[in-house]
């Protein structure tokens, strides 16, 4: 995620960190050169040029803008829902830490709390298609079972099993057990929410239609601008192309908020927050340092 100070005028114009310019530069250059070629033909070979009315482009541009706005709102909603889910993970973890004070066995409590760190690391790896077992193993008891299919859910089941036995043995009251189980249910909901976002992208035909329409619009626009604007047509075509290609690229980046792109969620930093909360509650010193942005990027 980009963590950038509020930009002034110069930074707005020239900042590249977090910008989508690098991703769409070739596409913008393509429409600029095409527009220049069309103007050249219109000026020097008018017999080969057929002017096109700007009216269809006005209607298509308006429709395309509404269409892109709807898609980008849907993509941002996915990004924001992912951020809320990870915020809930931190809330549920802190609540479990506080409510686990009723567990009188310090060794068992430490094992359960460290398992929460394993859950956070495992979910991070799962959403990024990395190895969950390698991510969780440093935080789990060597004797703890590791689920092959769903490591994160296996961790929560193991914690729940320990809490259930404590309740059966009378070491914690029934309502205390219920509170702990509610925290585990909240973490299960976090995992399911993230998996739903990860596994349910926007429908591909919807995205494909938008991509094709943008290219058709930007490639045909110079035919409507060449005659009235002359050599200003490439400039205005580039501006329109930058806007549409840029909005399209931003939507693609926000659609999957769990990757490692510059504008994706800072999940490493949030996992580190969970680590510090757990280890701080266990009295471990020194705590791992807070992750800070590197070149304005917080991962």
C-alpha cells in the first residue's frame, strides 16, 4: 500500500511511485502515434481520409465512463472489504488475548496465543498462494497436528479443541469458553471472507467487454478529432487514453487486494501487528520492530 504525504502540485504531476503510468505507457504511446498518423493522412492525403462525426463518441464516452465507474466501485469495495476483514482479525486476536487470561496454565496459554500468530501468517500465505505450512510452522507446537488441506482452519480447530477440554475439565467456566469460541468464530469468518474475495473475481466477460470497448474507443477517437483539432488531436487522444486506460488498470489492481502490488493491502505489516500484540502479552522482549514503508510502500 502506498503511504505518501499529501502531494503538492509538482508531486501530483511528476510522482511515479504508486502511479499506473508505467503500466499504461505503451498503450498511451500507441494511441498517440496512431492519432499523429491519422492527422498526417488527413492533412496531406485528404482523399484517403474519411471524417467521422464526434456525436457517436460523445454517447459512447458517456456510457463507457458510467460503465467504468461501476466496475471501479466494485473493485474498490473488494479492496475495502479485505481491509475490514484484516482489521477484524486484529480485533478478534486482541480480544482472545485478553479473554484468555482465565487460562491458568501459562504454557498452554502461550501455545494458544502463538498459534494465533501462526494463523495470521498462514492466512497471509494462503491468500498470496504461498506455502502455508512453512509460514505457520515456526509458531506452532512441534507436536501440533497440521492440516494438509486448510492449515489455517486446522489451527483454529486445534485452539478450539484445547478450550473445549478446559471447559469440560472445569478449568474455565462455560460462559468464558463461549467468549473464546466467539473469537475463534470471528477468525473463521475473516478467513472465509478473504477466501470469498480471493476466489470470486469479477465476471470475466464483464471485464473483457470493458477492455475491448476502451481499445475500440481510443483507437477510433482520432478519426473524429483529426479534422477539427488538427495536430492537437494526438494530445487530446492521449489524455483520453490515459484516463480510460488508467482507470482500467486501477480496477485490475484493486480487484485482488491480497497480492504484492504497490497498492495492495499491507498484510505483512498487519501480521507484524498481530505478532507484537501476542508476544507483548506473553512478556517477550524485545518485540519485533514495526514494519515501516520502504520508498513509500508498506507491504
